[in-house]
C-alpha cells in the first residue's frame, strides 16, 4: 500500500518530459513563495528576492510533503537567482524531508549543473532504487555516466530509457544527442534514429497557410529559437550574427527558451530587434506566437540537445525553417527545410543522410566571438620546464576510448611529456581515478596526467598558458575549445574523420592556414603530435602569432559572416516565393480548364 504522504507527493510533483510540473492545492505553500519562484523564472530577481524575504524560513516539520516541497521550491528559486550556496542547502533539506524520485532528480540536476557529478549520480541512483520504472531518472543517470567517461554503459541506459518511454520526446532527443559521443558514428544508423523521432513526435497537421507578403526582396524577419541565449558555447558563435547584422536586410527576433537568464542573456537581448521568452510556453502556443509575428525564416540553434524546442518546428510556424550551429547532425524533421554547413565539414555525399537540404556556407559555417577580456599569451612553457605539456580542455563526454589510446601512444612516444585534461567535474576524485586508471592500463604513469575541474572564465583561459600543444578529441572534435586554444596561442592537432563531428577542427584550422596541424589517419595524428613536440622554436614562434592570426581570419569577421548568412536567407526566401508564385499560377491555370 502506498503511504498517504507519497501519494500526495505524486499528485503534486508531476514530472513532464524531464521537468517538474508543480500542481499545488490552493494555500499549500507559504504566501509569496510561488510568486518568488515565478519572478525568478522570468529574470525579475529584485521582485523574487522581495517575495522570498517575506516567506517563513522553516516550514512546519510535522507536514513532511509540505516541508519537502517548500524546501524544493526555495532551492529552485535560489538556483535561478544564482545563489548557489543557499540553493544547495535547500536541496539538501528537501531530500532529507522526503526521498521522492522527483525531488531527488531535481536535486541531482542542480549538482550536475554545478559540476558535482558524483553527488548527482548518487541522488539519481537513490531515485531509481525507489522507482525502477522511472524512465526520466534512468535517462538522466545514463547521461551522467556518459559525462563521467563511461559512454558505453551510459548509452545502454539511455537506450533502455527510450524503450521504456517511447512517447517521451525529451528522452529520445537525449539519446540521439549522446549517440555522438560513442565510437560508432554510422551515418545510416544515425539517420534512421533521427527520422524515427519525427515519426514518433511530429504533429499531424503542420501549418501551411502564411499571411506574409511574397515580395522576394523585402526586409526579412528571421526568428531564432534556442535555450542557449546565455553563458553557453553557442552564444560565442551566435552573437557575431547580431554584431554584424545589416538591418536594412533583416530583422532579428529571438525566441528564448533560457531557464536562467544571465548577463549574456541581457547583452544579447539588447542586440536584437525583439526578444521573447518562450520558456514554459507550450509548443503549440509558441508556434502561434511565431505565426503572429509573421516570421519568414525560423532557425533552430539546438537540434536534439537539452532544452530544444523541435516539436515547435513540426507545427511549421514559418514558411522557411532552418537548423544551424548547435547540433552536428540532421534533426530528422521534414518540416525543417535546410541545414547550414560548409564544404569542409560535410561533402555532397552527406546529403543522403539528412532530411534537410544541406546549404554550404563557402566562407565557413562558424564565426567566433572571443571573450571581451583575454589574458596575455605567455612564453612557451616547455622552454623553462624542460618537457612538453600536451593538453585538452574538451568536455570529457568526448574522451572516447580511441582518443585516450591515441594520447597514451603520444605520451609513451615522448617519455618526458605531460598531459593536462580539464573539464567540468574534473575535480571529483572518482573521475580523476577513472581516467588515471585508464592511462595506467595503457602503460602511462598516472603522475604524468593532471586532471582539473572547471573554474572561472579568466582562470580557465589562463590555464592554456600551462600547455604547449593541444590535442583534439576524436571522433567528436572540439569547437569552442579549439578557438579558445588558438586565442591563447596554443595550436591544436586534430584528426579529420568522415562526419561533421570529426571535421569541425579541420574546418577551423584550414581557415587559418594551419592545415599542417590536421591529420587524416590515426597514425598521422600521433606522428604529428610527436613531431611538433620536438620543434619548440617553431611552437614558440607560432604561439606569439596565433591570436592576431585568428582575429584577422574569416573566423572572426562578423560583418562578412552576417552578410554571407543574410545572403543565404535571401536565396532561400526567393526560392520559396518563386515556388508560391508557381503554385498559384498552376492553381489559376487549373481553374480555367475546370468545368
């Protein structure tokens, strides 16, 4: 028999596609707490703190469910306000009050987001033990395992979660995104899996009747949809589009699915023509709003990553729809017409594995906005240390078995060298032990491998001053980390594979004239790393010239990039207008011969 308290908690803490949907009876919470949470949700921090200050600190301990939900909502509010210490305290109180799966999972999300993966996984294992059929918790635990470097086990758990909840679009998207961290990047398999998402989760009757003018040369309304208009790597490559905009050609409207607006959100908001939050708004309502705004071209910046709004796109709220930037693969949606790429990351053969038409941007599909304040580039550390230090600051999801084997070969080939790895969660003892054990099994002394966690942005960038040569991951290459390394004078050895995820590094380096750092086989990757490690004078010279080289390249020219992008939008729009004109002509001709 289910205890009364847990039954009430189940009614209140309803989990909908990975998010808690609080269904609170009237008067259940202290006055002002829900108002504080809602104000924090929309970024009104002053009002949120005002309401929060009026709420009693400690709920009555004799009402377990009320106490747990009160602590949970306070924790979520403090988290959105950026008050992480207060949030942590409230999450701990909530889980101590009631070990309900939804509370445990929400607390785990907090610890995962703040880089404490061990604690997150511990909470999720408790949640799964109490509710073994909970597919959302199982999927999140699978994601955690991938982030901890255990991709095979994590992907198996994600696949099991999809099988347990085939109608859950969020879980299926999580699985699709995480597939790219595995060793098997079979394009046919990936294509079929992405198409299945559309078959399972697309709406039956997408909108097709549009009110906007068919004038092919008028100013266009471009809408962008993303959860990453905030401190996120996507923002580094999206902001240049706003910086270089030609306002006589396009009007940029942003549809933000950001859960926690921050300083970057506010900066981006000031650079666009209109900024609308769709966080918490249903897909159908958001699609209606986009139609009302008469968006000509709607652009998805997320693909299947967390926070995506792909189901919104299946309503076809804009005549032309595009996917770009955030995701390295097809969305599988036939309601999305185009996908931006470039000739170096994908060739013509890749079209067979995309539901969208590939639209190559000849000058490259990326434009990078470096941080406003960059530490100075220091001299090559090997000149004073007496040994070469390799490094990778890529997300450890990308640290595949093949990558670690290649790095071990490099370290064995240069017995005095060191390796620095840095990623979120790298400070956790279990994570450090996991990777040091992996290297020990490859006959590399663990003392030669240093692993660090994330710190502030400036300290993160300064950490590049400790490495001589960066090593890219494979098959999932770095993007932001590659640009950061070049900013800090550190060249990157990359291995160009067959798919988008393994060719981004090649695309970046080629545009800087640094093809010599690109390998085209596993053996060449190891050989190039070892060869460059013996050329300290050359590395020192390159180090002093990389930042100006990067900034002078097409990778950092927002005006030219925006002009290229806007030209592509214009061509897409002309094509759509021509098709409408042709369709109307056919309709008129048909009506003339009809009886």
